[in-house]
């Protein structure tokens, strides 16, 4: 019985293996994952290395923790769901729930390690404040992108080029050095900065001098050392109190009046102890193997360049003081370097690095704000608000005949339960009058949830009709940004001969979707927790209901690259902005007419469609929404698609009621 229970909870971790150099497994994503396993002392996963070449003769001596059992398998032996994803990936038994991508996999390892031994609270602290470290997808978060994608890839390229006489320093390393020079922001920022001001006053250090150091303008060794010791008294004490899972040091006495009354602008900034600020997090785990191998080459071949990275060198030295880091590094073949102490210097040389590539503002002298001039400009070029007719506005699923777990009301019930539980928890803290008020609110929320469920059914009617009329037996359908699976579960139930895959970054939403699927006994459905760029499988139809901002553009791009049809309902137009992959406007027709600023005006006003707004304002919002989606449609048409922008029926089903439907020609 014991063995049976274990088999039901087995999880397999699949890692790429391309080659091995001087105690480092490549790709670096694999080295990072093995380092975290060692740091967490995690033995709950069965680890499988997947060679990217033909050779399976792999020596793992001194690069894999001794107590981690590793199996070598071919790519053909991977479970089918994993063959559709980039590695690293983790799969639960049975093989229909997969977690893919470095950040998602690492966060899951941390969570499972803590669940296996809740006494190791410091492991959970790796997820940072509110447990959000590297949670945002790389397309949205520049920091996640830097840690998860660009730095590992840049270091791999740098190591490949290291045989050259003078390999170029990766721009991403300069960007990280600049990041470490920026003031730190934490949730108790004001309190800690006042404590630091008190320490500086006691040490006789003026705040103006401290500010100059933070800006990289202090080069005098004595002054620098004096300031460093002052900051270490606070920043390091706070940082290492977290590592030993103690409360942050609090002042025993009330701060003196001159400290309490100091203006926020006069408070000294907090400086980086670790990559994200004061606390040791998953970001440090990811960066350590990468930066170590970068510094190995620097010290061997470009030692004169080391002076350009004083903050990175200081971080590298400091991270070795973290409990268990040296042990974990040793088990993974990382032998730390001894670096000379470097003075902090100005970062002027990399001030031209952009934190957010592609989000530059355009200086357009002819620019006039507001949506009306922009729409007029488009009309003068023959571009007007235009919707295609709805193919079947009155069509609806017979929701009453469907199993309960298919209906979005199932998701609404979860919300009602949460609201009720919250009301019960607050019962003991409220007076009788407050209880009555809470009950009234509960009743109101119950009605709102029912209304939301009805609107969700209406939204699904629109998407399901179009998908079911396009789908053929054997088709693969992907529900991107699936959330709790409202779209994907309906499609899997309605189209049993099709394979449906749900892709979602939020773990709890996907777990809830899987629970509903299990209740229905669906066998044609997969669940992948990942950013959509980690999904590499072929498919025939992509669907996305209310994918926020550029997520809609990512879905359309994914479909175009696979030559799949797409049915998308955009949302959060105000979040649209230029990214490393997308620049707006997208279509040649719109680019010739609108600047980036003018397009952003349309995006901002496209969000003004809420029912509480005046009718005229909502109308302008709807028109702006259509124009933004027409630009998306024209861009897809330029790449060989027939595209329609359709308004959902009834329009009251959602303030964001546009559908962009594309079919490859």
C-alpha cells in the first residue's frame, strides 16, 4: 500500500543536457535547477536528463548532487505532454498536468520542498514578499525576462565566444550591474530608511554624502568604507535576519523627533544586499551559476575588466555568506572564486541601457492628444470602425442539459464560498449591526456572482460556436491564458474527438480547472502551467478569452507561427505597450498613419467601455477598441490570414466584447 501511495504522487523533472564544461552542465537552465535542488536538499523528484544531441554517454561526476538520482532518457521517451514544451518541465502522474519553463519549475520545487518539510521556512522565503518572485511572465516583467531568459542565454554565448582573444561583455551583465546600483524599495521602506538615517547621524555621516554614494559619485576609499559599514549595520542585519527566519530588527525605543519628522526626500536610500534588494530570493539562485561562470572567464582572460563590475563582485562575495549556498555550490561543481575588493564607481558608462527595450516615447511635433483627432486622422486615410456580421447571434449552448462541472457557475460557486468564509471569519470581530451589513453584502455578492456566470455563459456561446464550426475530428485546440478553464473544459466536453490543451501561468487556476475536468472524466485534455512561449507543440486552433494587453498579441503570434486558426477576445487595452517582441501599431496600414503615442491614445480610451460610464463615452471607447483590433487584424492579414473583427452577442455580456477571428488562407 505504501508503494502505491508513492506512485500516485510521483513527479518527474525533465532537464535538457547539451554539454558539460569545467563543472557546469549546459544549458544553464539545467545548472540552475540542479543548484536549487541541492540548496533545498530536495529528493522528491525523479530527475531525467534529456540529451539534445545523439550521444548518451554523459559523465555527471561532481556536477549533480550525490543524493539526486538521475536517469538519462531520449527525447522520444518524454511523455507526450512534455514533448510539446520547452524544458525544464515537471510532470505529475498521470501525465496530463505539466509545469514548464525555468521560473515556473523553480517556484514549484520551492513549494514542494517546503510542503515536504514545513520546518524549512527559509526555503519558502525564496519566493520573496507576497511570494511573487519571478512570478510575472517574462513578456510583462523585464526583471523576470532578465533573470530567466536573457542573462542565461547571454552567458552561454559569452562562454562560447571565450576562446576569442577579446570576447565582448554581454550588455545584460552591464544592465544587471546598473540594476544593483539603483535604490532598493521594500514594503517597510520608510521605517528602515529612518533607522538608517539614525545610524548615519550617530556615526556622523551626512545624508548628502550618503546620497552621493548611492548615485555613484563617491570614489574616496575612506569615505566609502565609512558609508559601507553604516549601511551594513542596517541592510545586512535586516537581510540576514530573514535568512535565519527571525523577525526584522525593530528599534526598541521610539525614534527621536528629528528622525520622525525628517522628510522622505531627506532619507538615505537603501542599498542592494542581494539581487532584488535586501533579501535573498529565487532571483539570486538563478543568477549565481550564471554569474559564477561569467566571472571565471573574466578572471582568466579579462581580469582588467573586473573593475567595471564592483557591485556584481560584491554581490558574488556576499551570496557565499548565505547558509547552505557553499555546500550546494560544491555539490554542483561550483568552486567559488576569491575576488579582490573593488571600489564602487559611477555607472555612467551604461546609462544608455534601456530598462524596457522598445518602449521608447516618440517625439512627434504634430501629435494632438485625445481619441477624436486620432480617429479623424484614420478616417482621412480610409480607416474606419468596421465590424463583420456575427455568424449566428442567437446561438446558445443548452446549459441546463450540460453537467454542472461544465458550466462557469462552478467557478462562481468557488467565489461565493470564499466570500462566505471571509464573512464567517470576520463574524467574531464585528458588532451585530456589522453582521447584518455583512449578510446584506453576501446576498448582493451572490446575485452578482450569478449575473457574472450568466455573462460568462454568453461569452462562451460566442467562442464555442466559432470553434466548434471550425474544428475537425483529431484537431488540437489550445486554450491560451485559460484561467479556471471555462473555455477549454466546454470545448473538451463538446469535442471529444479533439485534443484540448489549457495553458495558464497561475497554478491555482489550473488546479481548479483540472479538478473540474476530473469530475467530468475528460480524457482529451492537458493542463500546462507555463508562459505561452514555452509551449512549442503543433495545434490547429488557438483560443483566448480576455487575454490581457499584449497577451492577445502573443496568442495571435503563436497561432500565426503554427499556421493555426485563432479566436481571441482581447482585454485590458490600456496595458498594451511596446515590448521586446511587439511594436505598435502593428500593421503597415496603421504604421503609415499613426505614431506610437497616437496608437496608445486609442488603447487607453478603448478601456473606457464600462457600463457605469455615460453612453457617449462608452461609444467612443467601443470605437477605439475596434480600431485597435483592426490594426491587429490587418497585421495578421499581411501574413496570410483572413481576419474578421466581430462584436459578441449580446454586447452586454462584457464591456470587452470584441472577437478577432483569423483563418490561414
